[in-house]
């Protein structure tokens, strides 16, 4: 790999093909190699990062310009949210994927989990300990969940990729139990609400599908897109994801480039808003998206995936998306005398090598809609 005049160049030696019969496809490949070759039969990436955004698929000789594919989706247990009921029992909603990106089933959560409350083990591999008081069960429905999708519709991403991102989102929607609510937003220079809050699954699936009416498709106001998703300042208070009154607030977004057009929101403000509202941010990025940005927005609660293209995103996300069909509910009985909901990290959940702390306070503030 060499750098000439600020352009990163990757060289790949091509062996002579003169003795091979050339099919139409082989001939096309040879012609492309010849067109991109430098001296001595080498292939050079002559595109800048900005130009790569407009080439699909990414030429193999240009992959060295991009970050390595990576994901923090697995193995993980995700704490989606928590709430206390009128009797003082604590309900914790969780799901997860193992090291092979396979959804963790309810049976594993019930028989292999250790739950500690204020440092005292109350459940160990499915058996009560020290008086018990912990129940693990399938979530009754999707009513604890608010889910928001945000998709980059800037000029650099093509229609086919946008349609494929919609299919990735549909995996999540189809896996979730009924009763959750969702909203769908798309952005470029401005943000468009494709679907306002609804529990109607067909309406959600239609909204995440490719929107051929979105315009104009120009720049990437990524920060403003995130901010509009969290706040919905154009609507009554409580309309944004960060203020919804359901305990689990989940944000899923995709971008293929860098922020370059926001006017209203800053990254620092957004990180604070995500953290204060305990929003679970799952950031999907391709091409020239910044891995550092994706990771920063995901934080400790969420996760990110970076791949060269949307095919890589779809592969990485598949198991995690399916795990929404296995959401479990940990119920901590109010009768546990040493349970203190105001102590951070009072509840710890361990499953094999995976361990998560459930944050207090357990009931997040929200703004009920009028």
C-alpha cells in the first residue's frame, strides 16, 4: 500500500492470463483490470473516499481505503429497559445473542442464569438461592417497547441498498411480539417522518421499505436526523423517542457517510440525550461511515456494526434481529428486604461469560402525551 499525492494506493499483482479461454465475464474482468492497472500488471485504487460513495459495489482494490468490518452485537445480553409495577416488583426486559450470533432462548435464561440483588445471589442456574424472589419468563407482549428507525437517504446511497436496509429493519419488526410501537424517519439535508408512532405492523413494514418519493437527496445531516428522532420538536412534548413512556427505548439507524450538513444538533448534545434517556442505540454503517462515531453513539448500552456494504450489515444483524423474538422478563419480587432500587448496579445478571448490570433508578422519567 502506497500514498501518492494524498491518495492511498493498493497494488495487487495480476498473473498473465494469456493461455486461458476467455468467457464474456472473464473478458470483462480482464478489461477492468487492464483499465485500472498501473505499470507491471498491478491494480491501483484511483478513487478518493468521497468518490467511493458513488461506486457500487466497492472495487476490491479499494477496500484498503475503508475500515475493517466489525460488530459489537455479539456475544451480548442487552438490557432493553426496566420498570416497577404498582406492587413494587421490578420488571427487567432483556434479550441476547451468543458468540455464534444465535439468539439466546428463554430456556437458557431460565436454567443457566445467575441473578444477584445487592450482591446476594437470588437465582443460580434456575434454582432459588437465599430466599429466591426472582422469576424469569417470556415477555407477555411488546407493550414495553418503543422503537425508532432512521435511514440515510443522501445522494451517496443507491436505491437497491436502501431497499435492502428496509429488509434488515423488517427482520426486527417481524421478530418482535405484538403490541410494541414504532416510528420511521428518513434524512438527507432534512428529516422526514415517514411513519409516525403506530402499533400497526403492516404500516411499519411499508414505512421501512424503500421510499422513492424522498427528496431532495443531497447531503448527510446525520446529527439532525438523530436529534429529530429523539426529540420530534415539531410535535407536542413526548413525541420523541427519548421521552416515550414505555420503559424500553430502542433506536436503529443506518448511514453510509460522514456528517456534513447539520445545523441544529451537536454530537455532544446527542450523546448526552441518548445517555440520559437510556436509549439503546444500534448504529449500522457502511462505506465511509466513521467507526468511531458509530461506536460513540452506541455507547455501553447499544451496539454498532460496520461493513463494506449492506450485504455485510444484513449478515451481521440477522441473529440479533431474530433475538427480538426471545425477549425475556426478569421479575424481582418487592419482598426482597435488601433490595434497594436507588443503588446503581443493584441487580446483576450473569449467563456463562456474559454479565450485565441493571442501572438504577429503574423507572425513567417520561412525558405522557395529552
